[in-house]
C-alpha cells in the first residue's frame, strides 16, 4: 500500500489478506508513522492484529519492491505508457505460475493512495498493470476492498494449482447407517405398504388403479430413498392405516 492516509484502510487491508491466507502487508510512506497502532487500524483489523503488527514499512516504493520478482500495479485508470495490462484473474494466474517456476519468486500487488491511486512513476516500477473489471460507470473501489478482491483471486488460483479443496471441511460426524441408500428389498416392501395405505385411506381404488401406482414407483425411484427415509415412510403408512381403521370403527 503506497502512501495510505487512513489507518482504518490499513487495518481493513490486514484483515482482508489474512482471510485469504496471506500475512505480508507492506506499507510505503504512510501518513502516520504509527499507523499500525492507531485505534482505527486496530479496530478494523478485527482478529488480524498479527498481520497489522508485523507490517513492514518503507520510505520508498523502490525499497519495498527490492525483493519482489513480479509486481502488479493495481489501477482503475487506463495508462498509455507503462507495463502491459491484464485483469485481476489473469494476474493471479501469472503470479501462481511465476511462483511455481521461480524458486526465489516473490509476487506483490501494489495499490496507490485512497484518492489518487498510483502515479505513472510508481507504475513504472512494476512489471504489469492490473485491473479489476468493475462497473465502468462506477469503478471506484476502496483500497482495502480492492485488496480483498486481489487476495481472493490469488488464493483461488493457488488452491486450484495445488489441487486443494475449495469447500470448507465438514465438521459433521460420520454419516449413520440410516443415511445409507435403502436396499431394493426395503424399497419394495415400503411400496407394498404404501399401496395398502393408499387403499386404506381410499385414495387408491384397487379396482381402478389407472397409472397411479407406476407413477408413485417412478417418483420414489427418482428420490433414491435412504434407510431412514424408508423407515419414516413406513411409519406414515402405519399411521394412515390406523386412521382409516378408526374411521371405519366410528362409522360402525
């Protein structure tokens, strides 16, 4: 982050990159020398104090980029001169490939000031210009928001490259036997019970069944019933038959 003036943006930036698995935040010439300990920065870091407290601060962008082997200048403005442009997703893929191919590789996303962005001279120190394809009629992004998007794209590219899981690990216990698919025998027994229940509640006329039963069988076949579901539906059948018998007894 070059010349950040709002401590809150610095704190938000620390939080943004930590949520995406990164920890190196670099500040160049911040407005406040103690920006990482400013109350607003600490408050908006919200759990990412380690990233905030360990942020490195340099006087110039040249010093900050000294160890970097691939730097992307994040800007919303089109530049006639400067490094070749790419969008943020392409930048993430390029960074991922660069890190895989270069043992000592180090990639960086460079953001400018909140109001003016990066100067042409600062962009000239980077290897590529990077754009976020936002709404062209309103493309203004807060620097911390822009950094969040960039960090997300980088994380996604790295996860895909590593073949890592993209969904959170389940904390649920191992599924019970009841969640296993019901056997064909159990399903057929249920369907027989279901037919009996439908007759019992007078929904099915056995003398004129038409296509009701085949349609019911197709329905339950598509559902791929589990053991628990078959047991539940057998319970429904039992309740239907019990209700039908009580109604018959009442009428008598």
